[in-house]
C-alpha cells in the first residue's frame, strides 16, 4: 500500500464540502418548508378572519332589524291596560280599537305576518289577522319562553309553521300586571322570507355561503338560496354543539360543505340577544391557489439552488480529483508505480513530526538489488526494468496500510514503517529478502537483495536517520550481500 501524503484536512476536503453543501441545502429546504407551512396557515387564518368579519356584520344587521320589532312591541305595551287582555272582552269598543291599533302596527313592517295579544293562559285575545281569537296555544314554544327567566325580556322563538302554512319566527314580550305577575304577552310573527330576501340582496361572490339557523339547527335562510332546505334541521354536529354551548363567542373551523362539496373555512356567530346563529363559509380554493403558486416558486428556487450546489460540488470534486491525480503523478515513479524520492521525503517528514509529538516509533529500511548493473549489462535494460517492477510488486503486497514504499533511485528502494521498532523492521526486511527469491523475470537468474535498517532515535534529523540506514546497507554489501543489517 502507498501512503497519501496530502494533509488530512485536504484528503477530507471533498467529504467536508459535500457535508457543508448537503447541510446548507437541508437548512434551506427546512426553512422553505417552515415558511410554506406558515404561509399556508396564514392564508387559512386570513380566510377565517374574513368569514368572522362577514358573520359579525350580518349578526349586527339582524340585531338592528329586530330593533324595529322591539320598538313596535314597546309602543303597544306603552298604553296597554293589563285588564284588557282577556277574551271575550268586557268592552267590545275598546277591543275593536286595540285590534285596529295592532293592524296599524303590523303594517309598519311588511315582514310581520302576525301581531297579537295573549293572556297568561296563552289564549289569543287580540290579533291583527282576524282569526285564532279565543284559541289557546300552550304547546307552542313562544308560550313557554315567555315564562322563562329573565321575565321582562324580549324572547325570540325558533322557527315554526303557522296555521296558514307560513314559516315564521316569533318575538314576544310579557305584560306585567299590578302585582308583578304575568298578565299576558305581546307576540309578533315574522315572515321567514324576511331573512331570505335580505340575504338575496347580498349577492355573495367568490363562493361565499351565508346561512341563518335558529337554536334548533333549523335553516331559516341561505345564500345562495336552497329552497328545498329552508325550514329543515341540519344534521351538523358542530352546529349542534355550538348552539347548545354556554360559550357565546364565535367559532371557526374548516370542513367540506355537505351541499356542494367545496372545502371552506366556516365561522359560526350568535346573534346578540336573539336565538339565531349566522354561519358563513369562504372557500379555501382562492387563497390556497395563491399559496400553491408561492409554493411552486419556492420549490423551483430550491431546485435551482440544489442544481447549482450539486454542480458546484461536482466541479469541486472533479478539480480536487484532478489535483490529487496530478499530485499522485508528480509523486509517483513512472516505472514501478511506487512513490518517488520527493514524495517519500514528504511522508517521512510528516511521520517524523508525528513521532516527535506522540513518541511513536518508526523505522526506515533501504534495499538494493544485488548485482543489478551486471543484469542490465548482460540481459538489457528491459529485463532490468522487469525485475524492478517485480520487486515493486513484492513491496506493495508486503506493505501494511500505512507503510510507504518508494523507489529511492536506480535499483535502490526505501520503505517507511510507521509504528515499527527496530526488531519489527528487521523482521519485515528479512521477509522481503526471502520474497525476492520469487522473482523469475529472467530465467536461471536468482535475484537477491541487501537491506539496511534504522529506527528513529530522537532527537535526530530525517537525513541522519536515512544515512544510518544507508550505512547499514553498505555493511550488508561489504559482508557478502543477500542479508539484513541493522544500524547501531
């Protein structure tokens, strides 16, 4: 194996750049995702605010509209003697006058279907429509509401179908007798078409839906109009819970319409002092359409950024690999593929600094093929080159992962053995000497090698360490070659 002599920071640089690029891209994608999530919820919240504002305005209009009804009731009660409220009347003239007065008041507001006086037993004593006199309606909700607390308050009842088959809602107010008892009450029946006609004038756009319900979840009016649904109870759990909840504040939620299947943001808002609920729904399609466009541009920008980053990382890796290749070529012996002298000196300098810092051992061995000049002269340079390549292959097979094998020059080779003391280096050298016998590039020629070993003994320079190994190699040659000598 050959040791890479680039500094570790440079060797890891491509991986670091990739990690930085991926981290940056992940951060951008995360930020974009968070921004998209926030913008999505902001779009829904803005739609909810519009729905709530619309509900509020309609509830205020309903409260103001019912103010006219309340004024009519107060005007009737203003000069009403509780003794008049019974049937049949003891004073037919006064009964006729009171009836005419009810008729005049009923004409003030065209939405009034019925205006009447009832006694404490819910019997009709006076009426603006000329029928039902003397009839008792104890089973009606409006009769029950009059006697519920608070007593002296306007009570609006749920929708019901009158005897003339017209759907209406009622508003009542009690008539208090001299002993503070309930002597009777005034009742106004309002035409349900009053709600629908007003909603029709809204001319809602952009998919806006407005509905008015009573507290029994009966639909009183809807825009756009839904004639087949008016007067029917809606099986909507959210509306039912809202109608019966003690919390009177508005409530907003998102759901798909049961009528047209459109996804909307809904707002439920109670009408102040009246038993009605206004429901408005705004479709999410428009606001989410804008959000989808924004998300598209975000995604497109992120894709472009990712492409630029990937291209940049790829070009950096290509440049880095090219630089590494050039560095490898500059530090590699072209004949054997081993490190050359310059590259070996860089590695040895790095290992020397490492050994000095951590007190780690390392050794250097220098090898020389015996009688190589005679081989070149006798068999030619091609044969000599083949022998050099064969020996280089032996070095590469025998080397550990962190060892560095280099061609020192000519037929001389040098090896750097990190974390190896003198005995370990000598054992490795002896193994190499034995393996050289495997070289059979030239028939009938037995290759041998002389080796000098030196262990770093600080403090000494790199040149001094190599010189001691070279002197040991010289002794090996002087003492007959094909042997290993250890520097003192």
